[in-house]
């Protein structure tokens, strides 16, 4: 498993409150999903290369929401780069998506 991207931001709310909202509709762990409420982790993956992982951690200003993207391809681990056009603009989309998620979380708290 190779880390490709990591983005994070602060949700201005206590950790337990953020966990409650984040895990409200998370469901349970399954064949392509890990839901660990105790550790504050939700991970999901496909059949080929993608694993996305959200994690919440305490922070002096509230809670850090961290999103990581891993390449989990066992063979042809170079192929996701081609399939995703060398990931050009990918980080910017992740950062924008994270900012939107933080706004949504703060609005629900």
C-alpha cells in the first residue's frame, strides 16, 4: 500500500461531536469498507488500486479531519497514474472536497 495523497483540515468542533456526525450514516465494516468508530477511521477501497481513508484526531482548535488516498494495486501499480492522467489536478480536487466536507460537518454541529 503506497500513500499517494494526504489532505487535512480543522473542523472547529470537539472530536466526539464530529465523530457522531461522521459515523452517523457510516454503516458497518464489510468487504470493501472498514468502519472503526473507536479509532475514528472510515476506509473504503475498490477491487483494483484505490483505498480512501478518513480519520479524525483531536486538535487544539477542534478536530482534524484527514483524508488519505493509497495505491493498493498488487500488480501494475504504475497503471493508476496512466488511468488517472498522472493525477494532474487531483490534489486540488481533494483539497476542495475536504473544505466542502468540513463546511458541511460544521453546519451539522
